């Protein structure tokens, strides 16, 4: 972790900003996927029972 941070500090803040933005995008896409799968499961549960 510290090695990564020291390596990042050599870069500009823009690089860290881009990493944070990409992380946020991944988290948002994962959350939307989880929500859609949850809706699908709630629709399927009565049929499976």
C-alpha cells in the first residue's frame, strides 16, 4: 500500500483523480447490476417456490 502510494505520488494528481473516477464507475455499474439481478430474483422467486 505504501509502495503504491509513493509510486502514485510521483505522478500528478490527475492520475489519482482518474483512478478514483474509474473506481467510482465500476462501483456504480456493480450496484446497478446487483439491483437488476435482485429485481429479477424477486420476480423469479414465486415461480421457483
